[in-house]
């Protein structure tokens, strides 16, 4: 016999206030699962037109002709990045139930398909390393627990680490991206924040979820991408929307996902194509490709 999803409900005798309260609580738990879930956001395209994306079990490759295949197998990674030579990077993260410990390693896949570990298996979460990178090879990450307030750090290709910005005004830094030229964009609660290479910070868009109150926003806004013209595309999972924040500050909805799918990651390419990484419950990742002419295809 299948176990009830919310076993505490069997002790209640509906109808009644207690039953109604419990059902409301169950609904809240379920919706929080959706809102606070942490699916993969990684979707990138190499110079040959191959699109790579994660479903938390594997990394998949979509060839230019639409052929779909597994590029890296048995990998639990949330983010991806490519370097100038089309090497693909990601993480493998795992949890050891017996010891209660997390572990990780970082892998690299060559254009030819060879996968190697560039950071060996290590206890804990990944630190001082990032998959948010600009065209010069600099990587950026949020040091959320830094003394003096959260800090945005930068690692140069030679290994030098510098602080781009440190501020006590941050509330809950989540996903990040950067333009090819090194302008950093991040989600703080549901706001889009821009940090210029010289450390200047400004709010590009507020309350992307549309919620008046900014509390309880974690993971309602997820993956994002940016170009050097100042445009940013953001996956607002909670609203099933892709929003574009133009360089002039205008915010427009450029895509809506059909329930139960929600957008988690987005890739906007210079030739006008939009690749949207979507997920639904249970874990089912797919990619929706929107062409410049308005037609689309789901993979």
C-alpha cells in the first residue's frame, strides 16, 4: 500500500478547522518544495553550436542538428561554464547519509569528450571557485559569510583573488552571472543587482517575482545571463516567466512556460536565439528553443 504523502492528516477528522488548517499546511509545504527547490540552472553553447545543459543526473548535449546525447554521465551539477577553447566545466556534488557530510569535485570535459577531475574529491561545498566567468577567464563568486558583510570575489586566471565589492546591504545573494566584459549581475532576494568591474553597484530591477514583500524569495528567481550591451535575461521560476531587463531599465516578459514546467536557466545568444532550461515535478528537465522568427522547439 502506498504511504500517504502527508501521514499526519490521517489523525484528523474532516471536516473541521483542524483539517482545513492541516490541508493548508500541506499545500504550503508542497508549494515551498516548488519555490525553494534547487534544480539545475546550467545551460551553455559552444562555438560549434552545441548546447549543453544539466538535469542534475547527467549533462546533456544538443547538437546543431537537434540530436540529443549524454555528454557527461552520472553528474550532479547545478551550473556549467565554457572556456575560450570550448572546454566544459561543472561540479559533482553528493551527500553521505551515514556521516551527514557533503562532498564535491570539479570536472572538465574537452571538446573531444574526455572528462577529467581538475579539483579532486573534497569534503564540504565548493569554495573559492566559480562557474561564473567572463571572456578573459576571470571567475566570480559571492562570499556570503565574509566578515564585514557579503563580498563579491574575483579570481584571475593566474590565481590572484581580489574583492570586487563588499557591502552590508545584501540580504540573500543567490544566482549570479557576468557579461563577457566582466559586469556582474546577481539576484538578491528577488532584485537584480549590477556590479561594474570598478565595484560600483546599483539595482537594475526590483521585485522580479512581482511580490510586494521581498521576504521568502529564495530560489523563486533562478538562472540568468547577460550580454555586453547591458541586457539581462532572468528565469523567474515562481512566475513561469523569462524576463528581459534592457539596458534602459525596461522589464519585459519574453517567454512564459506552460504548467507544470518552470524555467530555471536561460541562454540568450548573440544571433537572437533563446534557449530555456525548464523543469517540472518530478524532476524532468527539458530545453525550449525560441528562434528569432518566433517559432520554437522543445527538446
